[in-house]
């Protein structure tokens, strides 16, 4: 594979500032409640780890892994759970943690699935809210960065399972 042409989009320091801000907002919204963070694998694992350390409220963490079917560039909204939650969410304050929200189909399906399990509250936190390709009306309650469009990698975001370990987020150019 040839090297990608990358442009720095968000530096490690900018990401850390946004994660701290999100942690403060969540802590203020849930000062006395235990929160269940539900990370969506694989892309959110770094974000979940940093966000968990930035939240002052008591919390526990669990993960789901989902696959959506459709073309390579567009989700059909049909979601298969590849790894389900290990913890019950009934009567808990739950926050879905996503690395990026794009079309919104997969997240909307996951949100509705978890809502049927009876949480006390269910919110969404995303590091990147990519608005140009949104096809459903799902909205995040906590947003790190808003991005119109573009293919990005780093800080958990991948290209063919690579580049997740980059500390910054980069825009892939000429793709």
C-alpha cells in the first residue's frame, strides 16, 4: 500500500481539550449518577479510554461491536451485533460513545436497540460529527468536533484497519 497524503486536521492537543470539555459536560450533567459508557468498537476505543478519565462522575464501561450492511460507501441501516453488551442497561444512565457519526444509520439502529432495553436515560457522545452525509435525524448530545465532509484517520479512526494509532486526526487527501 502506498503512503497516504495526509493533512493535519486536529492535533493531539486539540483532541485532548475537546475530550476534557466533553468529560466536564458529562460530569456536570450526571454529578451523582453512575454512568454506563457504551463504546462502539473498534474506532472508539481510544476516545472511550480518554473520555472515561476525563469524567469525574462514577462510571462503568462496556463495548458493543456492530456491523452494518450495504455498499462500501453507504450503510443500509441493517445492523448486526457482533459483540453485545455484557452488562444490563435497564434503569441505568447510558451514554453511547462513538468516534464518528456519518450517515447516522448504524447509530440510529444501535440507539433504538438500546432504547428497547429500558435505560433510565440514553444519550450519544461523538468525537466527530460529520454532517454532510447525514441521512437520518439522529443527533448527538455531546460533540467534540463538527466536520462537513472528508475521509479522516488517526486517534482510533482507520483506513483498512491501519492508522488507528496516530495521535492526531488527519484528513486523507486525494482519495
